[in-house]
């Protein structure tokens, strides 16, 4: 524990004391631990976010059969003009397979069989593209 002289009265005080116990003047040598804790918590949060982001985007972008991708596939098909025009609704998604994968989500190509409420089944191929505005879009085309 380092001792420093008070700037007001000259009394020796600890560098960890906020104020001089003798005269009550602020200690210029005092360094709050709160800032260090805040910086540590922020750094820990950033590391956690990066790890979570890697898990979400890193691992997920190489696999097609995940709950999130099933939800996206159903949403893309349900919201298509073809489905809306023909009053089709996705009931189930089966036979999901990864056709192509890579380091980026835009390299991922998935194929799946979509089962509709009309008992019709269609095989679709899903790809990801980045629009001019930077949005990530999913394209669905009927597979041959």
C-alpha cells in the first residue's frame, strides 16, 4: 500500500483512500476500482458476444438442418407469391441436406422437401445472398 502526501495538509494518506482522513480533501492519487471492474466486465461481454456470434454464424452456416434454418425455409416458402396465390401452407420440412458449404453463409446451399397442406410435396434449393443494401436474403427455387 503506497502512501502519498495530501495536497491540502501534507498528511500521509493511502493511495487507495478517496479522501484525506485528516482534512477531507480529495486524494489525487486515488484510482477507482470501479473503472477497472467496468472495463473487465465490458471486455468479458465483448469476448462472450464474439464467441456467441461465432457459434451462431460460424457453426450454423455450415449445416442446413437446424431449427433456425427450418423456420427460415418455412417462412420463405409461406410468404412466396406462389404459395399465397395457391393458398399453400408449409406443414413439414423433410429430407434436409447440405449440398454445398463453406466459410461464408453465402456459400451454403441447402435442399429440402417441403410438405404442403394440399398434400403436395416439392423439393426446393435454398441459397443465401447479400443484397445491395447489405441485407442477408434467402432465395428458394424448385429443385430438379
